């Protein structure tokens, strides 16, 4: 298969590498976002995919903000390819999806139709799922709704964070993607329509989504902390200062009101609406990440998270 690969973050790197290393497929070009400015007077920084593509000696096309731009369309049109492969990129206009002979496929980090949207790993963990996985599907004009080519699932550990599952899925997804491309090339795909009745949403998260409400049960608080770790990061406040929360586990039954925290066997324990959580790793405002016990040593009293 002759392929144009679309991607931007490091999640897409194993997929790009696997296709590049394949004996059966050729990447004709890589499409990614434009270089980002690092800060005033600091120049620009290439996307992780651009950096990897250049290391591999692949042609790079930088997409502007408007994917409907005529020049971008004409540039893609000059490549005679069989398939577009999309991993963690933006929504492509329908006229672009119609260019390749075999259409376009996407790697998505969930077991579709569950968790359609920009943050599937985060939401799966925040919702306490015990399993997630990767799906490769044909792209339709409606986001994340196309027929499924292949899926593979993996367990989510009870204390695993989004960062840990992300690292596993990007490697697993790269292998699954090549298997799916092989099936498209061999014309052996048996597409499975998605059941929209089973669909759930995984929208992009904003700052307020990340604030912890200790009135919730301990399990929900813990799932939210690990689901937002390491980014965009769960947070609370103590003495009007922000405290980021990175790692936790469900604690023992103790008589603590929601948000009240103290030391329990040397660990930082906080009350919830039902039960408690142990906060294993936190980051005070303006400081580095530290253990919960180190936070207690510096705080030197009980207090309340708000």
C-alpha cells in the first residue's frame, strides 16, 4: 500500500515506525501540524511526528489551521496513494477523505463505540473501566463512527494512570494498525458496523473538569486523580494555593469529613463523601512533585482541601 500518514503527538510515533519498517507498505508523505512557537524569541519546535519523520527521511507536509484550504488539498492531490492512515490528528474534510483509492483508516485509543472523542483514555479511567484498548476503523464524515476493522483490548489496573495506559496503547496500537493495513491491502477486511446505541463520549477536558470534589465517593475521587495523571492533572486547593494530585489509592475507613486531611501511618489521607483516599504523589504550587508524606512534613498540621 502507498500511504500518507497523518499524525502529530508522540502517541502516533510507534504507528509511523511500524508502517515504515513494514516490507509491504510505503509512506509517501507525512502530514502533521505546523511547528509550535516555544515562547517569545525562542523560535519554534517541531511536532513529535515531524521530528520522527525527518529522522526517517520522509517528506513532511505541514497542515495549517484550515484543513479545507485549497492549496493543502491540491498538495495532497499530487500524491497517488492507496490509503490515508490517521493517528491522533484533526478531523479531515470529506473531500480529502475521498482522495485515496482505499479511503482512510484511523487508530483510536478506545474500544469503539465506547469513548468517542478527544480524550478516550482519560475518560475510561475516570469512569473506572477495567478494560480499554485500541480500534482501527474506516473513517466516515461523522467522527469516530466508521466501520471497525480490528480491535484489541487490554486490562486497566486499579491504580494505573492515564500516562501508564497511554504508553501501553501507543505501542499496542502500532502493531494493530499494521495488521489492519495488511487486511485492507489483501482485501480480507470484514468490517463491523458500530452500534451507536452503545456509544459514549470522551470530550476534551478543561481546567474545571480537573478540580477534585472530595464530596464524591473515594473510588470516584481516586479514578479521577489517576485518569487525569500526568496531564491535564487533577487539582485542589489548600490555604488558597493550588495542589496538583498525581497518584493515589483508596484508603481505609476513617472518620474524616470531605476534604479533611491528616496523617495515617505516615501517609497523606483525605476524607471523601464516602471513604478516604491516600494521596501518594502531589505537587504544591510553585514546587516539584513530592510524596504525600513529604507534603505532610512540610505542612505540619491537619487541614482541609477545598
